C-alpha cells in the first residue's frame, strides 16, 4: 500500500455533543468486489473484526467481535450493491456507557473502480476523535485486503495516522 493510497484522512464534524466522521476512498476494484468485502462475513472477518455475522437485509443485524470488544446493531438500509447502513453499538472495556453510532457505507461504481463513502454519525463528542484514526486504519486494511497485499497492523496504523487528526483538527 502506497502512502498516497493511505494518506487520505477523514473529516470530523462536531455539532453540540454529537460528532460525525466522513471518509471517502477511491478504490481500484469493481463495485461488486467492494460490496462483498464489506457485507460478507467471511470477507469482513479477514480485514475488520475476526468474528463477523451479518444478516443481510433491512431489519437484519450485524454482530462483530474480536475477543476484546463486541459490536452489535440493526441493519437500517440494505440496498445491494450500493448502500449498507447499520447501527454500531459498542460493548467494550473503556466505554463504560457503551458507544452508539450509525455507519453508512455508500458505493458508487465507475467501471472497474469504486468510490466508497463511509459516514459514521451520532458518535459522542468525547469518543469521536479516538474513532477517527481507528476507522482510517480499518479502511486501509479493507484496501489492502482488496489489493491482496499484507494487511497493516490495525494498532500500529492507527498510531501512525493519529497525529494527522490531532494536527488538522479533523
């Protein structure tokens, strides 16, 4: 993965006590391949969280775990292969009240390429700045997975990009 591919920070927008993260990535893979990577549990478990269950339908569920934390939620929008939106309810040490948000994956195909827009909204103002570098690292891992290149270590990658978010205020 080149620096140019992974140096696209997301934006952090704070409104009152809530915040939204927005990422846009230009991915050199067809729409259907990106859709599979973000919605098929066997794919998600390779680049995101190792235990992934997804009931692919509006009203279905997501259930992700890595042994340290657990994320659940209802699927709010299921419009293959363009929109996948789901709740993000975190049950993890360090989040004494949990954390709630909504993640929307929007895909626009352009031939054999895809524009991915990820919006993570309704995060608490306090936790959102910590989610930004983590989500950046997750998207870098998604791209590496699609490129069939070694996945960057999530913690290391998050630490590498964290300062960009602190310096830019986004």
